C-alpha cells in the first residue's frame, strides 16, 4: 500500500506524540506541572473586599461596596454557576412563572457593577494571614464578608446519616434553590392523589410564610386537577408564625377541603418504607412529602471558625450592630447566617447588604464609622392561584440597648385577601423585578 506524503506526515506526528507520551510514563523522574494554591485572580494594589456567597445579601454587598468604595477590588466568590431565586419559586412550582424569571446571570451582575465573579466553594479561612481557601485556590483579602445563607439541621429528627441522606434526596425541603425545587415541582406535577405532607420547623427558619404559601398553592393546584388529595401541613409551632389572619382565613375559606393544618405537631418518627409519619398525636400515611427540617447557619461558618453554638443554630458569631465577627474588625457576616432574630428573608438580606456595604466602604475609605440602620422586611405570599391573591407584611427593627435585643417596629400588613389580594398579587411582580434589578443591573 502506497502512503501519500500527507499520510506520512500525519503518521510521523502521531508517532512523535506517542513516543513522547511513552517516554513520560517510563521516566523515573516525571515532569510534574506545579501550580501554587493561589486562585487565578489578578492582584491589584487596591484594598480587596471578598464577598463569599452570591445570594440576596452577598450580591447587594458586592454591588454597593464597589459603588460606595470605587477604589476597592471586590471579588464575589460563589459556588453556583447561576443564580436561581427562592422568592417567587412557589409560583414556579405550578407554572405561574417560568424558570427564566427566577434565573439570573452572575457574569452580568459582575460586569454591570465592576466587580469580579469567581466561581468556587469556600472551604476554610486563615484569619491570621487573611486568606480564604476555596475549591479553586486561595484568595487573600483585606476585608471579607460571609453571606452564605443556611444549611439544614436534620439532627432533631435523626442522627442516622444514611436515613438523613434519604430524606435529603427523596423528600427534599425545597428551601435551598436548584435541584430540590425541581424535585418538588415534579412531585407536585406527578401526584395522583392521597396525602402530601409538608412540615414547618420551629425556631427562626428560612422564610416564615413560605411553607404556608406553598400549602395554599399546592392545594389550589390539586383542586384544579380535581385530585382526591390532601395537603397535610404539620407545624411544630403552636400557631401560624406570620400573617396569621390572612393564612388562617385562606385555609378555612379557600382550602378547607384540601388543607389539613395541624399545629403543635412534633414528628417522632418517619418510616420511609411504610410511608408513615408518627407524631405525638397520630400515625399519618402519606403518598409524597417535602420534609422541612430545622435550619442552621451555613456550614462554612463552622469550618471558618466564625460560628457560635447558640440554641444549636450555629449562626455567625458577630456584633449585631457592626456585623463584625467578634475579635476581628475585617470579617463580617450578613443575610440568613446572622444570629439576630430578623426574618430570614430575601428583602431583609438584601437591605442588610446595602448597609453592610456602607460599613465596609467606610473602613476602606477610612471615613467615620457609621451607625446601625435597620433592615427592611417586605414579603408577599400567594394564598390563591385563580384568581391570584396575595397577602403582605412590612416591618423594620429597633434595638433595645438595655436588653441588647431587637424587636419589630413600623410593622404594617395587608392580610385581607378579599379586599386587597389583587393589588398585592400585582405588586409581588413589581417587587421581584425591582429586587432582581437591584442585584443584577
Ligand atoms: C420557597 C421560598 C420562598 C421564599 N420567598 C421569599 C419571599 O417571597 N420574599 C423574601 O424576601 N424572601 C423569601 N425567601 C427567603 C429568601 O430566599 C432567603 O431569605 C434569602 O435567599 C437569604 O439570602 P442570603 O443571601 O442570606 O442567602 P442565599 O440567598 O441562600 O445565598 C447564599 C449563597 O451563598 C452560597 N454559598 C453557601 N456556601 C458557600 C460556600 N462555602 N462557598 C461559596 N458559596 C457559598 C450559596 O450557593 C448561595 O448562593 C424564600 C425562600 C424560599 C426557600
């Protein structure tokens, strides 16, 4: 067989490559490509502010730190590749909105606001040398803020890791966005009838109204499909924890035939094989469920040595007025990981982010320290899908120096869904548009 000149060249290239490879495997001193652990982020001579966590708080800290301290080098370290919103996601479960509405672009946020988005998971903190360890290398910082949200704490239900894994995987709570929400949506869509269990933990759990809103939305959806079904809402608390009037009237007047709301209900056992939940009062069979366990501060706080073990919440160990980690004036924590009893909600986390950005900017700019400002809690909840009706609450917080604690102030609510439900339902889209714009534009 004749070999053309082109083939000869091709074969000689392959031969050369394979010889080189064979050589490299056979050598007793293989050439190791060395890279140090430094993240591939260009150094500048500007003060560096690292924001860990690109959620509702971290995105506003990153944006507004750069606005208030333009001379800073702001790096947002986020483990996710894209942002998916928890707020509004209950409406997505039943196709009131599409996934694009919830999904946003970290690259765009960084471009628009002159900071750097660095995709990585933070794994530890060297507080002495000001170094953040991440899955993509080490990052040095002058100031760092952890806005990493929550993790789940299953320990009050079980210490059996295999069982916990089954709960996480087969019956996710749907309170951390991404796959959990998609699983939940598929459960709802594929439900054929019977009992669908939702739970409400005690303590300061993420988004107080969301489990009640979810119950209303799922009940409405099952009704529209004419399913012989019940949403069983097992609440550890002795009453609805927020917007009580609005939710109770919705349960009674709109969803009495589809929602079975049980208060003061501690779960004693969950048998996933027999599909039975045992409470202090009853054994309840279920066809499907989403079990929402207690929450705690994000685990990275523990790995970084900046969590405190109060009431098993493992939230940030900070001065509640300055957000500084105790003992360090260049490390901060905000958002749902904070220990203050503020509502663990997106609006609260976002408005707090604005304030923390001012605090950090005052340090970077070496200007006078600024005084504590209250976050703002604004929250809409859907109680009916067709027609769409919402209830609403607004609140700030005030600090009592004597008791060193916070309480609600300027609180107002609109819970009469018959009278104000339509205006509220229209407003929720305006609210979400404004907040997405605030974080990404
Ligand atoms: C179903 C549902 C409905 C809700 N509805 C509303 C509503 O209507 N209104 C409202 O105001 N709030 C609502 N919330 C609450 C709101 O979503 C949260 O309170 C808010 O997201 C908290 O913001 P955050 O920045 O503290 O945490 P998050 O938004 O959770 O952000 C934390 C970020 O940190 C990242 N992260 C964590 N660990 C690491 C690590 N080690 N390295 C790198 N990155 C890390 C995470 O990936 C995440 O992006 C709702 C929540 C749910 C679940």
